[in-house]
C-alpha cells in the first residue's frame, strides 16, 4: 500500500504484458528499477513506523503525566480501556480503507473526494446518534466501567469512538493515495494534542472528565488536518481538463464495513482480552489500589505494541505465501521469535526490579501492585502471541476460530469479577485466561490446510508489498 492508483478508466490492452517486461532482468527491467522502488516504499514504511513509535512514546508520557496529575488515575485508565475496546472497529476499517484505496475501489480524484464526503456525512450523523444514546445511558455505562462518580466522562466514550472511526477512515484514505507523511503527522499530532488538551483541562479543574475529554478533541483536530491534507493532494493531481459534472461516491460506507467484519470481530476480541482487566480491577479494588494496578497493567502491556509491529510483517507475507501455495507457518514462527527476543529482558526487569520501575515511572504512590507486574507481563506476553496467531488466521481467511476466542473473551470479565482482591492473585487469573486463549488460537493456527487455488484477490494481496504491481493487476483484471 502506499501509492496512488492509476485512474480506473485506464485499462489499455497489454498492460499486464508491459508489467512482465518491466519485471524482466536487464536495463529497464527488475534489476534496474526494483531496488529504487523498494527503497522508496521502505523509506515511507520506516517513516510511518517511526511515527507510530513516537505516538506510543507520547502516549506513555501522557500516562506518566496523568498518573501524577490525578488522584484517581484508575478511573481514567478504566475509561481509556473502555474506549480502546470500542476503538478496534476503527483500526480494522483503516486497514480495509487503505487496501480499497490502493486498488482504486474508492474512486480517483474528485470521485475519491465524493466517496469520503459521503462517508463523513454518514459518520457525523452516526456520531451524533451515539452521543445522544451515551448521554441517556451515562449512568449504567459509568456503573459498568466502574466510574460511578464520573458519569459525564463515561458519556464521552461512544461519541469518541464515532470520531475515532472517522479519523481512521481518513487515515486509511491517505494511506491509499500514498501520503504516509500525512498519516505519520496525524499519529504524532493526535497524542500530542491529547496530552496538551487533556492535561490542561484536568489541571483547570475538570479532573478525570477533562483528562478524558482531550481524547475526542484530539480526534477532531487530526480529522480536520487529514481532510485538508487529502483535498490538497487531490487538487494538486487534478487535471485542468477534467469535466465539471458532479462526481459520485464509488462505494457505500455500509458495504465497506461489511467487507471488514472478520478483522473487526478478531480485533474486538483482542481488545477485550487486553483491556478488560483494568475495568474489572475498578470493581474489585479500592480507588488507590485500582490506580496502582492500572499503572502496573499499562507497564506490563509493552510487548503488545511489539506484536502489533510484527503484525505489519506477518499479514502481507502470509498472504503472499498463501497465494503462492507455500507453507505459511514459518512466517508465524519468525514473528513469534521477535516476541521471545523482546520478552526475555522485559520479563527479567519485571521479575527483579518491579518496584523500582514503577516508582521511577509513576511515583511512589503507584507501587502497591508491584508484586503483580511479572505475572501481568507474562500474561500480556502470551496475549502478544495470541494476537499474532489471530492475525495469521485472518490473513489465511479463516473465521471459525472467532467463536472459540470469543468465548474466552466473554469468560474473562466473569472470572475476574470473582477473582482475588489482591493484585497478585487477580493477575494470576488474567494469566490463566490468556494462556487458555493462546492454546485455542494456536490449536487453530497450526492446523494445516490444503493450498488454496490462486484467485484474483490472493494475487492482489500477494503483490501488495509492491503497490504499483497491485494496481496494475487490479486494473488488468477489471
């Protein structure tokens, strides 16, 4: 993904033949141009990865600031966990939008703008409806999340998820036209705006509600930035001779969401397994201990971000090997190797210096759950492996595993609400649930299937690592 797709009307006969000629060795062929192409895409991908790292560093800085700024950080952590569960739809839609954009399915030029405009109008209506529902149900939502004294903060969650979905769509469109720089700036800008606005509102007297309000405000700011960036991109590439007839949207938003149902379901399950413990902790522990546990859990989840990075390699490589009829399991093992290498030093630190680590990061008031850090670190290391197994199966177009993993995700909050009121015992239940999920996930993932017959979709996915080739194959196939 990453370069603008040629206009869908450009389907000159022999295009695939010209593509083969370009891939041939010799001057003007593969040996002359592939290095330059890959270098360019690698540089863009590296820049986006760097932006994601910066995003996570600022997010960690936000955690440190809010832990020290708020007396009841546990409530903010529970609210953020609630939002993170809601936000996975946006993550899946961003990936799907980028893919459809690369293949030209969202339109080109003014047609692309028309599609995005239609989707944005639908999302505004949807977000307003969510806001009304959330305000009316703020009391039961606050009780479920464990923040009974912050009802208006709880009411922010659903409309924030609507705004996040719109921002995710805009980022996906920018990825589809190759504007990695714009996506990277929006990633960094989102966390920076959240930190500045949330801290300012919290310090100004709004407390937990003000800190949480920084999240949707940052989405609004970055959504405007992405929309302006996209319009400028289209205007810069527009041909002066283009007709004045109004452009039509190429794809409805509902159809787009329906196509992404499996990734959405898989990511929702991962989000529940990753975040529900903090919400349950608000119900099991007192305010001070819940805040300490939440800070400890945030530190323990560092390897989940490593798994997400490894997933960027795993998904396209598995898709390519599947299309070629090759063994895909080796890719999963390589990605797991990354987790193991990173987990060893992290878990050693968690085992031998948990109190020192938490005190340095969050202050001495947030060390009451230090004895649970190693167990939680092990639990979320296991979850990182489960995440890779789920992404692996989605890349293979498997879906039956969703039922089994969904059952584990439903069971976790039930088990945690009856778990020990001591952090170490509570964390042991988290580890047991994660281990059960991993066993099921890998039982499905390592099952061997017959190589599929290569079809058009697999061929496109297999060459998505080189977006120009994907676009040509798509146009040739019609």
